[in-house]
């Protein structure tokens, strides 16, 4: 970022803060006073509502995404005039420009300024995009995901050394409901929902989507999960992660694969079903084996805590005499256990929850409930409490899945299983590009610069999808065409413009090979 741009940003920031400040702002009611309006059409100037796409377009160019996509997804005999990368990026960029569905591509292709921003003469229409998705088989879609992961390796090479301390791979299934009655491959779940049941494999540290695998709605969560766990392990080993951990709920404790993963040096913390034999083993443990589980967060001793508001739901449940289960205490223990499909024994960490069942204010009875976690982590490296905490952190994957839903990636707009999987793969690239744009902010320089850049990187990586769009993408900008470049002249200032400028500057830097 040059000195002129820094000066402009400081000036606009001062002007904005002065306008909205209490000391200098105007205090005259009403504040919102609609004026007489007039609409005019500019003769030459072109502007887009998504000026932040300048950083994404630069990111695609810097990482060579087009080359990898065309190399892996050769489903077109002739490029008339679009190649495979044109189709895939068209779907992803539509979501980053504020679109929410396939039909919104029609708005993009009729926006001349948007076409200029991409450097395109034209882009595929929604019907052509849907036809393209129908060309793919399941194997070809895996090849596309492998191509995206080859680009991911380049992004990972730009990270700090401590980034490679640990890679936590998580898998879970999610339901994509549809009201369509003629979509091939749909099924009905145990909850009575019609639709598809894709498997989502993510990296916990960055919330990156590594693999997505579409399945009928009546399939169990763990189906084919071991295959995609193995693919993700290979990617992490290629990148040079020093430790790889698999996490999943009780459905993903694939006991027939535990010995093989352990021999590969892969650690795992997986939920385990509370079978009767395990419950009997937990009941037979001596009292001295159990320790109290305290989940309260440790904060500063002098930190003032805000008073909590009363629980309205709890009050209504008690007043109406509904049956209610209340947690009164938790304790944990561990023992060695060898699953039937395994040749080795592993640590089995068990959490016992003490629950009071009440009706109104009357205690009916007390019960105990067990939760089991199987792990091959050594007790010196990961005490039992750390195993429990690590397993509970898997819940954050639900946030990643919710963001994929919010981005429009987990939808089923097409007519069969493979074509909808193709759309999910291509649309999820929008979330991936969002994450990469933050990860390419290099944490280097002096101590102060490293702190500021690390905060900027983490802020973008952890940002929700629609917050990312509203903060960094949906900025009005004039698009100026020249022979060799496109100039995006932002027409407004927000505090997040500084972050966009920083992100764009780091994306343009040469990559570490």
C-alpha cells in the first residue's frame, strides 16, 4: 500500500469518525429526512456493487486456479467459448458477488460492469451452468476436489511454521432438504426429511472445506467417511503437518480402520456409542477412578462478571409442571478398551453425567448417562480432560457447515445426485476463496506488524460468509478498463476498506515455492 493510499484512508477515516461522533456530530431531529430524488444514467462510467471482487480475481490469478481446474475437469470436447474453469468460477463468483442461487447468474451476465470486472466478454447463463454440472461423474468430481487441494498446498506453504504443528480433520453429515419430487438420488432421513445427505470433511484450524461427498438422504452419516478421511490425511502429510488428528462423533468411530490409522501415526479422538458392555465397565470402576469435571472457563481473578438474566424457558417449564432433565454434576474416568474389530487396545475416556428428572418442582428420580470417547493419544500428551475438551471442540464444525449453508453451497438446484454434488463442489469454492484470501496475509515484519497482520488474517479466516460479503466484497466501485489491467476505484469508505487494501496487497505478493 503506497503513501498516497494510506493518506487517503486516514483522511476518509477521520471524516467518517467525526461525522458519527457524539462530540462533533449533528443533533437535529429527524435524522432520516428523505429528499427529492432523481435517477440518471451515466454515459461512460461503469460501476459494480461488488468492488471487493478485485482481491478475489487477483487471488485466482496468483494461485493459478484456472490451470488446475482445466487440467482436472476435462469434460468438454471443445471450448465454445467457455472452458471448464470458466464454468466453475462463474458459479463461485456469483455467490461472492451477492448471489444466492443459480438463477442469479442471469443478473451477473447482464451487468456490463461486472463482466468488465472479470475481464470477460460474456459468462455462461444459468441453463448452461446447470448443463455443465450434469456432465460430471463421481470420479471426475473427486479429481476436481483434488485439483483444488493442489492449490491449497500452495496456500499452506505461505503459512507460519507453527501452522504445521497440528492438522485436525473433522467429518460430519448434514441434511440438504428439497421439495422437488423428481430429483434422482434423493432419500428420506430418519427425521422424515426428503433430500440429500452430503458428507462434509473440513480442517478445524482454518474451517477449510477439504472434501464434500453427496449421498441420498437415507444414508447413514459415516458412509464412505473412511475413504475421505484417508484422502484428507494424504493432503496433510504432503503439506508436512507434524501431527494429524481425526475427530468425529459416535457415528465415525470406524473401528475397522483404527489400527491402520494408528500405524500411520495418525491420532484420533472419536465419540463412541454407549454400548451395554461399556456401561457395565464404567459402572464397575472404583470411586477413586472418577474425577470431577469442571467446565468453567478460567479467567482473570479480578475480572468483573456480568449478572446473568433469568432463564425464561426454565420458569415456564417449572410453572407448567413439564418433565425436565437438569444436569447436576459431571465426572470422568478412563480405562483401556479393545474394540472387536481391532487388534490393539486404546484409551476409552468416559464422562458420567448426573441428571435429576423433575416435574415442576418435584424430583421424580435421578439417573446417570455415559458418554464415551476413544483415542490413541498418550496420556502424557493429552490427559483425559484434554481428550474431552478436544472432542467437544468438534461442535465448531457445525458453524462451518452453517456457513456453507449461508453461502448457498449446500443446496440442490439440479435434477440428480451427481449434478447436485457438482454444484456443491463448485459453489463451495466461494467459501474456500474467502478463507484463502485471509490466509495469504503474511505474518511477518517487526513485532507490532506481526501482531496486526495476524489479527487481520484471523479476522478474515473466522469471518462469517455474509459478514465477509458485506464488509469486504459488496463495496461500490468504478471499473476502469485499460489494455493490461482493471482499476477498481472504490466509491465509498468504510472502516473495512483498510482491511481490503491490506488483503489485496498481500495477495499480489510473490508466492513462496
